[in-house]
């Protein structure tokens, strides 16, 4: 199998799916109507509710949803071979992810851009709403701390990376001000993109200067700086920092993967992995469980991800200019993210399997596999780093992309630059999700604690905005600084897909209310049935075989209890939804009343 076949075939499938299935969902199921003003127009306040050009919103949304998941998930799932990950990415993104993102965005916009917990409360009742809010607050806190850890390990004592990432902040604010004053998106985009490129490539020249010394931070210092930055990203008007930074970052994200696609077409590397490996039955050095259900847990973003529900019911529904923009922003961004995941999978599986496992396994574990590295010593020498035992997936992506790029004759001597650039590219990828995720966490806190103190629910109340932003940053910043998040990070895969199940539950309820035909609910019920079963099987497997198994390396009673709590929340929400569905299906009057609500 060669890489070109996978890339061309995948892109063709996704383009056809967007043209046919996504159009069907937008037109027939959701019945998007541009004659109705969106919340961005109806509630315009110049801060959170801001009608925004669809391509700027696309850039923000894509940058926010495409964090570490589509980069790291497919790389870790390569343990099973290239076929399971490829199939799940394509099927999951079209049948599940695109629908999930669209219906969550639509449901939030119908309720004035409220968070999914508020939407669940209105659609399913107060118990389901409370459980949804609790689950969302728990998951977003874990997500922000976990993603931040990846960023900090990439930027720790790395002045080049810190400079390249940090310079995007003033550039984004300048672009936001320039665009607000002139309205000239093309000129603002051009200037911003050129400045970011200058900042990225100027990084190496400052490493051995006074500026480089100032920007050489240890982990603890960065763990304080990052939440402080996130506070401003969450509290400042969306047009000033968050939207332009995410929009500009999307150029780098898309540009790097276009470059990777071009590199694949020039080199056409052979996929060195088999379709299926011996680890599909479990016992692998990276993912302990069998290929199912863990392929759908390991790969979340890129196929279907509950994290997208935070963005789809957070910042994006307050920015959409027209209802029809849901198709390109919600569904289109999901399918582009699928391409990102496929390219990450290609980059990993283009490596020799022994090299891949040597990077992603601890040295003592790799020795038990009976494999001998092939190209890794040469790559380590070219990059200037010892690459063995650098687990987590980020280094594998950088090595895989460097391996492909340096096969092009003109770039054969640039391995260190490609490697460092991809590491920084990954950091920017993740930071944009932290920006939006912290802002969404602020919305959740205002909704959640607003039940106790009503003024907090007002998004335009400045003291409430400051308090909620500070509290959100404190929650995940404490976990980041203390390092406690590492003990529960393995929960993220299950909890993230549980969140996607909740999004599909809410979406199915909304479709039942508005659709002309009840069978349109199947657009949500089919992926929901698969995902809910998968989540519970995976959760039960981890509880039984790892968390509450004293002989397992990952034995952790707290993780086991938290897993049980999360799965219980999901069951409560599903039962509440099924009661609502039965009520609506049995009573035409109730359904008509709900449709007009």
C-alpha cells in the first residue's frame, strides 16, 4: 500500500460525503433558513455575539476543535495497523462527527447560543441538564490541563518555540484591530500571515541572544504563564484576540498539512505498517485493550469528539452570520480535521514499525517486543536528539513528517528545522484549542453557578466575566501546576466520547421536534447507538482490567470511581432523553408544541 492511494481515496470520499450527505442533513433534516436572524445578529453586543465572516468563523472553529486529538490519536492507534484507524476516521467523521458538530451547533443557536448543558436542561429536563453541565465542566477541565501539559513539554527550555508561539498574540490583536477598523479581511489576513511566518522563521536567530535567555522558561514558570494568558483570551472581546489568533493559526495548520500532502505526492512513501498488527487482540505496548472498542476511544478528534460540543455550543454559535454557515463551519471543519487525522496516520505508518514502537514505548517495554530499529539511529543523528522512548505521539508525528520532507532532495539537510517546526506547529495547534476551551469553560461556569447567583448568567456583566474566567483558569491551572492531571488523563478518551454521545442525544431530540419525518432521527441515533455501547464497553474494560485491578500497572481506585461516575451520568442522561422521545412520539400535540418552542 502506498500513501498516495490512501490520501487521494480519502479526500474523494470526504468530498462526496460533504456534497451529498452533509447537504441532505443541512437542507432536509435541519432545514437551515437564512431568513431568520442568527443569535450573532439578534443579540449582537460587540463582545461575545459578533456576526463574523464565515471563513473567519471557519478558521476559528477549525483551529479550536483541531487540537491534539487528530494529531496524536491516529498516531497512537497505528499500533493496531493502518486499516482500523483509516476506516474509523472516514466512517466516524462522515456518519458521526459531521452530524454531531452540526446538530450541536444548530441546537445551541436555536437557544440563543447557550451551552449544551443549558440546551439539555430545556430540551430534556433539569436532571439531564444538571448531569450534562457536571460532565461538561469535568471534561473541559481535564482537557485544558492535559492539552496544556503537551504544550509546556514542547516549549520547556525552548526559546525558539516560545518566541514563535508567543509572537502570534500581539500579531493577532493587531489584525483584530485592523480588521475592525477597515473591514478589509484580505489585507488583514495577508499582513497577519506574513508576520507569523517571519516570527516562526526568526525563532532560531534569537536562541543565543538576550531575548532567547529571557524566553527560556522552566515547566513551573510556563505553568503559571499559560493560565494567565488563557484568562485574557477568555475575558477579552472575541474579535480582539481569540478569533483573529485562531483564524491566523488555521493558515499554519492547513498550510503544514497541504505541504505534507504535496510531500506525499512527490515522494509517495510506502506505508510500512501492515493493515493489522498482532496487537488487535490487546496487550499492545501503547494501548492495552483490543482494537474494539479502543480504536474509537484512542481516535476521537478526527472522527467524532465530544470536545467539539464545547466549541459548537460555546464561541461559534455566537459568531455565525447565517444559518446556512453551519454546513461549511460545522460539517466542513470536521471533514477537514479528518484529513488532518489521516495525514497524521500516514506520517506514523510511513515509519518502519520497529522505529515507531521504539519512539512510543518505554525502552524496557520495547526490548520485550523482539524488534530491531531500522532508520531511527540515522534520524536521531540528523535531528540531533535521542528519539527513543519519547512517548505520547507528538514526537512520532514530527519524526514522521521530517522523514517524508527530507526525502525531497532540496530538503535533505534540513531535518533539525523540520522537526522543530513541526513541534512548534503542534504547540500552536493545541494552544488555539486552549484559547477557545477556556472561554467555553467560562460560559459553563457562568451557566452552572448562575443558578446560585443570577447576575452571573449575564454574559455582558463584566465582574461575572472576570470571575468566571479566573475560576476556569484556576481549575485547570491548578491541575497543570500540581501535575495531578496525569493520574486521570487516561479517563479523557472515555469521557470525551461520552460527551459526544450526549451531544448526539440532544441533537436527536431537536431533530424529533423539527423534522418532517421521524426517521431523520436516525442521522443521530445510528452513531449514538455505536458510540454509547463503545464508551460503556471501554469504560467497563478499563475499570475491571486496569483501574480496580490491583495487579495492573495502572491500578488507581480514584480513576475507577471517576469512571463509574461518568458512565452513570451518561446513563441518566440517556434515560431522560428516551422518556422525552417516548412522550413526543406518543403525543402529536406535545410534539407540535415542542416544535414551536
